[in-house]
């Protein structure tokens, strides 16, 4: 029996090696050229260019909800040629733009990287801080103050930083987004540049953190005045409006109107609206995404990305999806149209990359910083529990309760980021017992309609809550930048104002629920397998996977692990 068993093992080993050799012989010539053996070329195989794409506020289900309407070379190409991780979750609470972009590129969480929200409060002083604000730098490319930004508030490295370190800073890294935080945070500390849109001038700008003057290619791009060109076109649906069957009728009570418009309907006369509101209007139209694409293409050409001996990296975020989503909600014709147009933009981008860098020579990943909830009034009208938690009113009521007991006004500075941020200056001056104040706050909040849990951040390990929530609260808690109490709302609830009698319009995000925390994640191109995965993966795994693809060190705060199924 032993001899027979050894014979079977030997036969299996020979068969395995034979199969492996056969697979090597059958490998297409293009693959051999793109991924040469290190021993033959004496160079480490890497793609010429990595393009990281974040679609702001993209719910995971948008990949499939509009699938039948996507063309073959956009989202469908990503899914059909690439690898989709269909159960990717955000690892922390709260789910906002700045921590989302940061997590995707650091593989880390607010507890480590420090970006606890778009805005957060320094607990020791009570000062509110914008995630990328930097008063030590100046605007480059405009006379506005919109350029006083940098990545200095970010405490960890990004995968883009690690690429720069791994190549002795020979790799070029460029970040681009309409939102400053969408361009700055992914590009990291050592980027060659990050660019964002300035509403006042209509220019793409940067700060003196990166340079003292814009490159000529950026000046030439700004000189084209593309924002005006696009806005003069007005915004109508890409296809006949009666074909938009995946969303509600155009004139819906759940949608917000543009300033001066009588109704939230097509066509949107952007050509006249922008003359009253300014060029920032382009953010809330699909033209903002197209302008971002144009800038990305200009950067690839202007910086010759993908044309060097080392890997370059373009981190680009498409922000208009977020603005349109907030205003109109996920069931609007506007949101369907913006994704159909974005699909067309992606097709243009991939076709350009095929020609400029070479098909198979570049790697792409697409993800989102967060998702979005359905409009609460829409859910109510369909029998689904949901509501708006009016945080401003709750804060005022809570402060009145605390004032009555402790004789100090405004002990609670803010409930931003679904957290209680205390006025520690006055609390410490009065020598109040913080634990006692927290208990009073928690007792009040737990009786507030819509609140499922109110958890003392320092006692979260012993809180009587589901383990999944416990982990995300711990991951999202930065002692320096986060409030002392985490508020978890019931499913379908989010902060805001109830609006008219018909209910609030549009939507928002920020919670732990799947509509906010289940995000798309698709890889495509050099070194990427074809397929899809349903096991749970995490936003923190993105940077770890890209680092493994490039054979570089993971970012220094990374807690994610490479998704092995993605990589060849």
C-alpha cells in the first residue's frame, strides 16, 4: 500500500510539473512581453502605469443596476476583462469622502491615519479642522484661498508614497479631482503634484506644498476654458428620457432643484444658471466628470506618465457623482444619466490608455469612497422604515439638558461625524467629571428617536453591541480627532433636515449600513486575473493588493492584506 501511495504521489507531482510547463508554453507572446522574467531582463516586472480611480458616492449596486445600458468598453470592460471583488466593505465608521480616499490608498483606518472625517474637531482645543487645510501654503493658479491645502494632516504613508520610496523618487505620482481632498490624500506626501478645481477662476490649481508655479501643460489646459464650454451645452439626457426605466420619473418630489429652477427636470439650463451661480455649477453635472477625464488625459500627456523606466501612478477621483447624488438621490434620472455618461468617459479613458501606454502595459483599479442611502421619504412611501435624524435640533436639546444640570452652556460643540464632540475647555475649567457627563449624554441620546446605540468610545470593547459594529467603531476612532461618543442610527436613518412636508430631497451617507459601506472594487490590466469574488474583502485590502502587485512595501499604517485571487 505504501509503494502504491508513493507511486500516486510521484505521478501527481510529474503531472503537475507537466501541466505547469504546458501553461508556460501556451502563454501568449503579449503576456511575455509585458511580464518578462526577472532573470532574463534583470529588471523587476511592473506595469508602466497604475491608474487608481475613485468614484465618489458610488454604491456597489450601480455596477449592475445600470449594467444593461453600459457600453462594452467602460464599466463592462472592467467587469468582463478584470477582476471584481463583489463583497468589499469599509472597515470603519463614519463613511465620508476624506477617510474613504485615505483608506483606499493607505490600507489604514482613521484610528491610525488620523483623517477622521471631511472635517473633524481637535479634541484638546475644540478647533474644527478641514481634512487637508494648511495655512502654511499658498494657492498656485488662482487668487482664491482654495489652494491652501496639503496632505500634512495625514499621519501615514500611501501606496503612492511607497512607490516613490521604492524607486528612489523616480516614479511620477499625480493626483487629480474636482475636490481638493480627492486629489491630495490619494497622491500622498511625496507626490509630484495634486490638482483640484477652483470655483472662482474655473482653473485647476495646486498649492506651494508641491510647486511655486503651474507647469505649462496645466496653464495651457486652463487656457481652454473648458468649464464654460461644457456648461454652455446645457444638460439633457444622453438617451431618450423614456428609456430611463431603472429610475423614477423625472419630476420627482425626492429630488433637489438647481438654484432658480422651477422643478428638478430636464433639460437643465446650465448655460444660464452658471452665469448666476458661478463655474462651480459644473461639479453638480456630468460635465464635471468629463472635465476631470480631460485633465487626467492632459496629465498623462504633459507628464509623459507611463513612458518612463519605472512605474508611474495617476490617482484620479470623479467627484460629480457625489454632488449629483446628494442633490437628486440614487433613484433619479439624473443619477442614472451621470453614470451612463461616466461609462462613456471611462471607455474614452481606456481607449486612450491602450493607445498611449499600450494595452496590457497598465493596471487600473476602480473603487468608491462610500455609497449612499435611499431618500428617506422614498423609502417611507414604499413601506420601508426610514427617517432623518435632525442632529442640529438634537444638539440644542441635549445642551439644554446639560445646562440645567451643570450650569454651563454648549457643553456639546458638535454632533458631526455621528459623534458627540465636547467643549473640553469649559468642561475642564469647571472640573466636571467627564464620565458623568458622558453617561448623561448617552442616556439622553438612547431615548432620541432613530438612535440605535450611543457608545462611549473608551468603553466600546465592553459595549453590548454586535461585534461588527464594535470593530468599525474602534477602527474609526482617533483619540485626537474623534468625539467621545459614537452614535449609531437605526437602518434607513441619516443626519440632516426634514425639509418640506413632502420630506427631505436627495440623500447623504456616513453610516455603517451596506448602502454606505458596501463599495465596488474592480481591478483590470497588467498582472490582474479575470474573475470575481464573493468572499468578504475590505477597503483596507486595496493598498495592500496594489503594493503586492508592484512588489513594494505596504503603506506604514496598512492593516489590510493582499487579495490573492486578484493577482496573476
